C-alpha cells in the first residue's frame, strides 16, 4: 500500500524504507528526511472497511457477532419500546401547582438525567425558550424567586441535584422534582413542593422517553404557549419507524448496527457536532462511556479548525463521527466537509452522520435513539454488558461515606 505523506511531498521517494511498527496500534509510519533536513512521517492509510461489501446486511453481520446474553439488564428491550414508553407516559398528566411564569427555566440533572434539558434546549432555543441546564450542586448566580427549577434524577438520590433542589426551595423558587423516589420525594413531601413520579426502565439513559415526557408536561404548566406535550407526542410518533426498522436489514436509515460495526476496533471515538446540536455530542459522550465503555472526545465543529484539528497529526486508533444538524448553514457545512476530508487524508476513518428528517425536536430525538442503540450494539460486539457502570457505583459508595452534600441531606432529611 502506497504511503500518504503528512506534510512534505519532496521526501516521497524515500518512503520505500521498511516501516516502523507502532506497537499495538497496528499503524505503520515511514520516517524520511527531505532536502531541508526536516523529519517527515508517512502513515499507511487506514483501510476503509465497507460493511455492505461483506455480502451481508449490516444487522445480519452484527447478529453473527453480537452475544445478547451480555445484555443482562435488557437495554435492547428498552430501546425497542422507546416511542410507546414516551406516549404512555404522556397519557398520565401530573397535577402541579406551578403557574405560568415570565421567569427563566432551569433544569438540574447529572449525567443521563440532564439529557431532557439538553435536548429541549437545542430544540427550543430558536423558538425563544431558553433552558438553562445545571450539571452541578452550585446555585446558578442568576437564579431568583421568579424562576422555575426542575430537578431530574431517576433514582431521586443524585446528591448534587437533591442539594441544589433544596437550596432553590430555600430561595423561594418555583421548583418541581421528577424522579421515582429517593431524597427528591422526601424533600417534596417535607416541604410541600411539587413532585412528579416517573417510571424508569433499566437505566437512566434508556429511560429518556419517560423523563423527557415528564419535563415537557411540567414546562407546559410554566410556559403554556409552546405546546411541548403535543410536539413531543408528534416526535414519539415519528420515532416509530426507527424503532421498528432497527431489526430490518438494509434499512436506508442510519442503521445502529452498521455504526457499531464501523466503530468496532476503535480505541477512541472523536465526534464533531453542529453548534445547533451540542446535546447530540454530549449524549454520545455519555452513552459511549456508559454503554460501550469507550472514550469519546466531543467538540463543536466551529472550534475544531482553531484548536482541535492538529491533534490528528499524532493520533492513533481513533475514528471520527461528523454529527450534522438539519439547521446547519453553508458556513457550518463547509467546515464539516473540509475537516472530514483533512482527517481522511491523514489516514483515519470518518463517518458522516446526516441528521434524521423532521422538525428540530423529532430530529434530535431520533439522533439520540440511533446513537444510543449504536453504543449498545457496540458493547455487545465487545462482549460487554451495556447496562453496568461499575466505576460509577464504586465512586458513589465512596461519596456516601465522605461527601459533604450527603451529610447535609442526611442531617436535614434523614438517611
């Protein structure tokens, strides 16, 4: 295979020297010296594997390699019923004391529980509704008694979220908690705050439809002019073809199985997202870590050409996903195109991910679904349980012993 130069084409004739192996990364380089005495490295292009060229549809090939026995918590089952889970949750409307407000909207949540706020923030910003997502225990400096704070935690025991919710009530804010119980339910019961029950699935990340539905129902009380519940119902209905076709080989949609097979073997995943949809990048980072146990480096495509593209000149084992959005203008599309071609020219595999069709909310929800399911397949291809997050469990046990937030909550509301 003819090597491709990284920089100096004058030294190309010397590239016939024996390659130096780069350890377990399986990447060959040719080191030569050009006329100006500068060192130039050559990389053999990374083979571009065409999944469809194997003679089997992507999902058929995945079935031959995926061991579903590793899916011990049933995440595949959860994702199969995403649309129906969301629609069923929307049928049960909570009764809240929240009244329409001109104040700001804050959504507090950690990890996957922040996803509803991140998604709605990207979908609704063009309509004039700005949602401030708080992934911390710290009180936002501009939070006031006129604002609404929605705390989201599937277990109800996320200490950062519960602590912030308690502080918001101290400040006289309008506050609503969404969880299955835990500290958030106890705080609401003791202090007379609104509590919305949510029935979770196997994990917080696979429970997104229920959490998202509850958040939209809550916001309809505070911001009734946006009709979020109706918009979300339409988004869930538009998701049905994706959930039904993920088991149909040869689908024209961006098959999760194909993405998983393409990602298989990468030591790190790099994703560049549209400035219109940072929630998609953040979600990929979350599910790539929790489901597939794989590093994901996520950046805004507008920043990359200024502070990120150079790192590809010394990267090994990485693959690049380009996460586009239907609202991208010519400036954004040009950067996706140019950066993708440059990374490919350095010998790396690049996969373009066009946005699903539909309005902003429907497209973002479908993107979440496809990326989530891709990482579940990837975990099973790697013979890993996508539902287990062992290190998180270890850290949480340690926090139960040492955390000042836990001491505050236990001292005020009991164990």
